């Protein structure tokens, strides 16, 4: 039997970062990255930690997203969560690293989903811009994000 932890709610991000994210207009020489966690009943109480280029990016809960303006080039995204079991104790479940190449002036959208099998980490996949924009507009910006407003 599994018990899942993480019932505290993640706060909403700053209005300045949210406004920048919802403009969908990358700064000169940058690309915008959006990682979206859609609402799901399975794993609802889990908070997903996301890394960008193997460094902490932020934390997601249902119906939330992370945003960053990054330099062009190769990047990698990875998700994980802490699972607590009655028999095995705590274990961090980490998903596969998703590598991508960012081009300046482009928006990139990724969706993070619960694992399809027990004992696995969450999956991240790139999604098309129309779906990504729609999901971002219907979600809230996570305040647990290492990227700040950039002028």
C-alpha cells in the first residue's frame, strides 16, 4: 500500500513573471521554456520537482506551470517526486532526462505526467504550441521557480 506525501499547496508566482510568461514573446537572444503539469486524479497530492540542465528549476502541482527564458542551445529537463510507502519507506522516483535544442525567439512547451508504472518517475514530453499555450493560460504559475522576472 502506498501513501503519497505533499499536501501543501505551492504558491502562485509573481505577477511580473506571470505577465512575461503569458506574453509568449521571448526576449531577444532567448527562448521561452514552459513545463506544464495538467490536473490529474492519479498522483494529485504529489509535488513534482523539475530540473533544467541538471539544476533545480522548480516545483509543480496539479494545474501549474514553470517558466524560464533560456539561452539558445542544448538543454535537458527531468522530473521527480518523493514517494512514501508503508513497507519500503521513502524513495525519490526520477524520470528520464529529456534533451532538446532551444533556438532564440522560440517558445517550447513540455508536459509532465504521472508515471505509467509503479516505481517509475514522471514522464516529460514536448507538446505543440497551440496545446501548450492553451494549457499555460488555464494553469497558474508556480512560485517555486528559480527563474525571476527578466528585463
